[in-house]
């Protein structure tokens, strides 16, 4: 005789096996088997993934088995491992969908904008690439003013790739204008 063992606390199917014959056999000719505690002769139903068979009140029931699944609390978004048998995600107040990320704060937006401004690089018509961050714009502005006052048409300059070269006043002015335009494009924060 086949028997099915179930968990004492949850009623969950644990194993199956053959019942042992009763050494103090009953009526002659009729086999008599021992039925241990927390075992039944009733065959459990087949279960699908994330289901378990539970024996309760003399019969088997199929219940959700989400143990081992990690889901998100619907109220807080906190990641929560499921350890309870027999409850659906909704009954546990959980969902498998990650909550949407929190919108960025104004400080986050400002920091991202500043990082973008710090990374400005511009390429002038001649193909030279200049750093265009705020500090570089200040340096370019002063260099253009000094060159104009001194009547210079070129000056030594460190380009974005850290190479030192001679640039014309026109190239430096173009780099300054392009840098300012890029900063103006980056400056407004989203509403």
C-alpha cells in the first residue's frame, strides 16, 4: 500500500513510500498495514510550479507556494523574501514588479547638470577640441580680452587632449562661443 507523508505544521506533502505491514496482522487473508502519524493513503493531486499539495481535514488542497521568491512590498517597495506557504502575492501585499525609481530631486538634477557642464568639450571649425567647462570658459574669455588688448592674433593653449599648441584668436573666440552655447543648452532644469 502506497502512503503519503505530510508536514505536521503545514500539511505539505513531504514524501511517499510503501506502508509497512502490521506485525500484529488483523483478519486472516486481509493485509493489514501501519499508517504512521501525518500520513495518508489518499493520493495527492499533481501540482504546478509555485504550488504545493496540503493535506487538511482528510483531503488534499492545492495552494500557492511562493517560498523562495523575492517580491516587492506594494506599500513601501521594499524587497521581501517570501517564507509563508499558501498565500498569493496579493494576500501578502507583494508584487514581483519592481517599483518605479523615485524621481530625481532638484539637488540631483543640479548635480547632473553641473557634471554635464564640467564635461563640455567643443570642436572648432579647424578641428581642434577645447575643454568648455566654466573654468575653461573663464580662461578663454580672459585670453581673448588680453589678446585683443595686446594686438595678438595667436597664443599657446592646452587643448582638451592636454596637448599644447598655438591657437588663433579666432579659434579661441569660436571655442568660447561654442562652450557658452552648450552651457546655455544644458542650464535649464526640467520642470
